[in-house]
């Protein structure tokens, strides 16, 4: 399974990852941008006949645990094209909603709104 992911990554993931992405507010380093997808949509990659979201793929690639019911993968950088594993964090759905509420309060909902992150649409692998 892991070997498969690595093979897929070499052929269909890394060639399209731009490690020179923007540094988002509050983040220590650059986003890794999946360059193969229009800016307003989540990227997906086919693994074993199933489409999974590209940031979830990146997460699994480094051995991150599968998100189970009640959990999802949140973009700390609020950049939904980002696939840098260190910018992702597993959150409970309840905790996640709180985070977004907090961000909306502190940033006025301009850059870090729920729609920008769009974590709710995470497809579980
Ligand atoms: Zn990022
Ligand atoms: Zn989120």
C-alpha cells in the first residue's frame, strides 16, 4: 500500500507540486501548491480506482493516519491548493468548526473564511 502510494506520487504527484508557493498569514514557511488544478477547486488523484483529494493523498504519503468518521483534514494555511503535510492537521468536526469561527472573528472572514479552506468537502480515502 505504502509502496503503491510512493510510486503514484513519483509519477503523478511530485511533478506537479510547486514547493515555492506563497507564505500564508501566520505560517512559518511556503505552501506547496498542487499546480494541476484550477485555483478554485480541490485537486484529486486516482488511487486504486478511487479519487481522493490531493492534500489527503499528501497526508497519507507521509504516513498520516486515515481520517475516520468525525474527523477531517484542516488546512492550517487556509490555502486549499496546498499539499504540504506540515500545513495540514487532523481535526474533529466540532473542533474544526470552532477553529473557523475563531478565524472569522480575528480576520474578519476575508482570507480565512470557511469557503476558502473548504475542509468540509474532504473526501475520506
Ligand atoms: Zn500551506
Ligand atoms: Zn478547515
